[in-house]
C-alpha cells in the first residue's frame, strides 16, 4: 500500500489537473521550464498540450493528461528525495491557478490545502495570487523524516500505522475531531506494543527507560502524585499529550464540550508524528 505522503501527492495531482487546470497553450511548458524541469517537459510534452491545430481550427488533444504527468513527475521527485525540486515545481503550478477558479471552487481549494498541509506546506490566496509556503525552514527534512517513520510503522507496528493513516485521511476530509481521536489511537496503539502490565501506559515507561517498578504504578495518577519534580519527564510529557488528544478527540462531547479546529487537528498530528519520529530514532523495534 502507498504511504500517506504518496496518497497526498496523488490527490494534489488529481485536484490540480481535474479542478484547477485551465487549458492554455504553452502553460505547462512555462511551468516546467521555469521550475528547472526542462527534461521532464521534453519527456512528457505529448501529454501536456491541450489542443492540436488543423490550420486555424483548434481541436482538443485526446492525449492531454496533466494528472498522469504530474503524478509521474512529483512521485519520482519524492521517491528520489528531491523534495526541494518537488516544492519548487508545485509553487510554479499553484501560481498559475486563476482567481476565477479559486473563487468558484472554494471547497476544492480547501481540500487541496489539506493535502498540502500533510506534506508540510500551506496554500494561501493573497492579492489574487496563489502562494505555497512551507510551515518551517526544515520542511524538506521533516517530509523525509515522516516518510521514513511511516515505512517503519508499516514494517513493525501495523496497528499504530493503520490508526495514523486513518488520522491523516480524517484530516484530509476536514474531520478534525475524528482526526484527533485517531491520533490518540495511534499513540496508545504504538506504546501498547511495549506494555509490561495490562495498562498501555506502562509501555511509555519501558520506552522512556524511566526506572520504575510498573507493578507499583497501575494507576497513572500515582506516577504524577508520588514522583518528584524532574522525574519521569518524558512519560509525563507523552501522557499529557494523550490527555489532550482524549479531550479534543475521543471524549470531545463528554463533560466540557470541545469543538476542535483545523489547527487543533494539525497540532495533534504533528505532536504524534514527532513522538513516533523520536521512537524510530531510538530503534525501539529492538524492544519488541
């Protein structure tokens, strides 16, 4: 199965070609060449010309297929870890989206941005121009970290991987509460692989290597109440994130009603991803 970043790229290609493409001679030639991808244009140009001409008569070219080309090119750049080149090409593509399409395809524009968010980018519309920006200076490195983490989850922690994929899919659908709830499942599912008691959170204690007899801490509140400041720092941080995911996700309609936002869902995804990246870097599969 494709990883979540490959799925996001495919959906970006789908929306850019099916919804936000406007057919104009030489448009794709300009985009690819300005992005420094002249060779790709030469390779796929037969699929990037929307019309052919018989004298002065314009005819639709049946081979025109921007989705096929974009999916091939962007996937190849991604697989070869040429993330900067992929981002530059995407920036030139979105810069050609017309104000008319943005204003009349607002739902699809929001969906497109959700998929860009998954890759670590944000699509904005400023001064009648579409602009693609990275969330941070480390966007390239983060995309690769998440890609490697995703493959690692697939190989060693399939249940946690499924929940993480469900969280991403919920985010792409704009379902913030379910996204956060699946983040919670991914977190608990991952640490359950390491638990030494019936409680999932005992897996955190094993993973963080906090020196503790888990039999003495069958209730999580005892860890918070009976420990001194500075003890179990990593455990406490991870468990507090779990509590937030519970309040904003799974239990959002219980007690104090919570209305999670897109920002809440994105924060939840990023936090869980960072914990899992940290886990991968710690070679935790060796503890199973």
